[in-house]
């Protein structure tokens, strides 16, 4: 048997499986809709001070298979972009975040919390050569706002320090 024939025969079980069940329809599969509460245009305020932090726009893209986040600081000093995407094979959402300062981080959904909240967490390399744990909790609130809390742990999760805590209010 030729190398190509062996390769094609090896793909046959995969083709039959995908063909029989078909790929999930992002418009119908509930996993793809887990972050729908996060979609929209937002004005962002610090929880403690009420100070304007910035604006954020989150859009569904690729038939709902992913979300694109577009963050802008209130003073225009920086911006950031995220790609959130859902992997139906693992049932997990992931986030890749990059800023205009050249920093980046990757997280995955690690918890679904009461009230529809979700928590993403990842290990982020530091400039000093170590790593920190970085987690983000998104909590949809009954009045339509979303609270985002970003925390860092330098001791593998024993303690957490809040670096960002804000209310997201829908833009008019």
C-alpha cells in the first residue's frame, strides 16, 4: 500500500465520525453562548471610586465561535484586544489577551460560579523570569451591568491581590 493510501485510510475513522455527527452548530450549541452576557458596548467604571476606566466593545464573530474584545483606556494611553474562543471538543472557553504595550496573557475558563459568573485563569510569565497566576472573574449583575475582577497570585493561589475591579455599564 502506498504512503498516501495508508494516510487516507488512517483519516477514514475521523471523516466518518465528523460526517455522522457533523460539527456543532455554534448558533444552536449552548456552549458557544456561555459568554453572550459579555457581548456589547460598555463604559467601564472603577468599583471603589466610580472613576471612568475606559470603554470596551465585545463582538461575536465567526458565527459565534469566538468573541473579540476591544479595550481602550479612558485617557487613551493604551488599548488591548482579546480573542475568546470555544473549543467544542473540550467544552472549554479560552482567552488570548494582547495590549498596545506588548504584554500578553492566555487564560482558560476554570469555573462557572453562582449567578452565571465565569472565571478564567492562566499562568503568566514575568519579566523577572518567574510566573504568576492571573484570574479574571466576569459576573453578570441583575441590572444588566457586568463586574470584572482581575486578580494576581504570586504564591500559586494561596493569596490573591486585586489589580482591577470594575463595573461595565452598557453604552447608550
